[in-house]
C-alpha cells in the first residue's frame, strides 16, 4: 500500500487552486491539471492523516462514471495524458493514476444534489415538516425509504472550511437563470438515475450524490470535477439495506465515528487518525471501487 500523498509539488506548472482533496494546476488557456491527493476531510475540516490510495480510487472511479455516462451530458475530460504535460520524473511520479487533464469551464455556483432515498438532513427535515428542501413528500415514509422519484435539491457552493447551504429551486433559478436551472436539474437526475440503476446490478445502492456543472465557451453544459465517488455520494451495500435504518455506507463512516467519539469539537485543527481507522477507511474505498467497476484499482 502506498504512503498517502497529502500535497503535490508540480513546480513546472502554476498551482491555481487547492481544494479539500484536489490540487489544480494551470496548463494553458483551455486546459488544467487536476491531481487527487489522499487528503480526507470530515465535518468540512481537512484531517492531518491521509488515506492510502484514496486519490487513485477517486480519479479512476470518476473516470469510470464519466465514460459510462457520456451519453447523458458532456464531461470535462480532454483525453490528454497527464504525463505529457510535465517532463520532470519526480513530477510525473506524483500524477500516476491520480490525475486528469480537463477543460477549463465556467463553473456554475451551485452543487447539484440528487436524493434517491430519505436520509441525513432530508430525513430530519421530513420528520419535522414532511418535506425535503421544502419539497412536499407523501406521509408515512421511514428513514432510508426510497423516494417516489429522485429529487433535485441544489445547494450553494461554500469556500473550503465552510458549509454548503441548501437553497430552493427558486433561489437556484435566480443564481443561474431559469432555463439553466431546468437544464441542470434534468441532467443531474438523468445522471443519477442511470448510475443508480447500474449500481444496483453491482449490489450497491446510491442513496444520494452531488454533481458540479460548468459551461464551455459556447455555453454548453458539462459535468465536471468528480462524479459518483464515495466522497460525493452515499453508497450503501444492498445486502444490508433495511427500510427504517440508516445502512452503513462506503465512505468516511469509520472516520466520522472515531472523530465523534474522540471529543473533537469539529473545528481546526483536526486530530490525527489511528492507523487502524485510516486503514479500514482505505479498505472500504477500495471495496466500493471494485464492487462498482468489477476491476481492481490500478496503482502502478
């Protein structure tokens, strides 16, 4: 198992952004390099402990979905080999299996969240008001119930360290325009629906997920950043799914459980993770990848 990569150093390119997980470098007027590190965030705080092979898993899983769903909406991939944009061997080594060259797009200022099941903040709101993001739902649903139809529930995009906030469909339309909001909702639900149907054949339920979208120079909508990974989605093993209970998920649950029990106040700095918690989290990520794709993760 590789040592976790917490930060990249590609000195031949200008780093233009560092997110919770990805380091982004400028290539030219049309393209940029996205490198997925092994950083992990929980409760919107980046942890000091990395998760081995996480960046490779995120990149390869997103690429799997981009390929499978390209019939729904264009994506940001260029097909350019990341190793071709740097020449230094040390820099090339940091890119192996964890990077992509993508189109520069004008990002829309929303997160396109699609919910297929009643869980998390949606379940809390439903118990209180019978709604999810102010969308009325039938009475009598339980925690983890499958929704009558997938819901598009957008949120605002927050800066690193801040929380995204749910917004209404009307607020979404104000931010990006009525026509674009309808286009995004339609694309997001189509992406989710096709992915969820496939995932079920692999024994995984996709309870909810979030997409990011951007526009090219011609105003054409593209899905970008990452899609349908354990970082952006709630994956449940189908064999343990029971209506009325929140099933164990293929994501950061080991980490969240340990942090909750540690007494940490959820403000920076975060505590380091014990080795067994980091290792179990890595194993869960790998298991999700292999179950969904039917392939082992490429590490060399």
